[in-house]
């Protein structure tokens, strides 16, 4: 464990807690893409298949349970909570995410570390995570100015993967046999997708204006 | 305890 990875995991945790706070405190999920949340639930379930077979550390197991639990709780809230579900922007959140699922799965069948069920699903979850934010970014652009909690959620989510890239560089430099090409390339793609959002987020923060994304 | 499949990251 290095400081970059810890910072990444904490930032990721914050992004999920910010989202849960927004939904719980305001009883509203306006501006949040249910499709992105469902993709993230799939990412965590397919990545942590080793939850019960491999014990790495208490930290690792607890964080896996928190991520799976919180992502499923958010999806449940947005779908079935009688108050929250009314504020879901159903007509704006129309990204055809089956494409993302299909492409990620086909890519995982072709590119993986070992051709085992667990490894193929692990690679699938890595590729899917890289593109899971797309429905949310599209929703932010369609709903124009974002309310700040939705913007913060995306900001922390982007920052977490950027920290992980530093972690991979650090591990590559300090550990001889560390080669995680699937994670590194996918993580770079993921962070690049956030780049334009970061730019507009920074501009709005600098001008102390509401975040306006170009439609 | 390093995990069997080597994925020690979240």
C-alpha cells in the first residue's frame, strides 16, 4: 500500500459518500445518472468475485464490502425509494449503456491476464469502469449547469483514478515484476474522459460561477 | 497474504 493508492481509495470513498449524502439529505437524485450507478454496481460485483475466496487484508475486504454495498444502495434508492425516484431525470438519462456492457465484455474475452472466469470478469470490470461515467457526463451536459454535489461527485471520481495512475507509476518504479497493463491503459482512458470535465470544473471554480458544460 | 490471483488493488 502506498500513499497514492490510499489517497485514491479515500477519494473514491468520498465520491460515494458525497453521492449517498446528496440522495439521503435532499431525498433527490436530480442530476445523477442511474445508468452510471448501475454500471458501477456491475463493476464492483464483477471485480470483487474473489471477495470470499481471497483474503488480502481487512482493509481490502472492508472497502470491497463498502463499495458493493453503497453502489447497490444508491441503485436501490434511485429505483425504488418512493420519494427519491420521482426526481430521477428519466427522460435525460437515455445513454444506451448496453453498448458499453457489450464492448467491455467482448474486449475482456479478447484481452485478459488469464482465461478464467474470474480473470475475464476482472478485466471486464476494469474496462467497464473506464467508460461507466459516460452516461453521467452526458446527463450533466444535457442538464446544463450541474448542482454542486453532482459536480463534486464526478470530480472526486476522476481524482481517484488519477491517484491510481500515480500509484501504478510508483509501483512500476519500486516493484520489479509489477506490470498491470490492463489497469494502467484502462485507467488512463478513464482519466482522459474526465479531463474536459475537470477543465470546465476548474474554470467554474476559478470564476466562482456555476458549472456550465457546453451542450 | 497476497491474493491468489494477484489483484491486491481495489
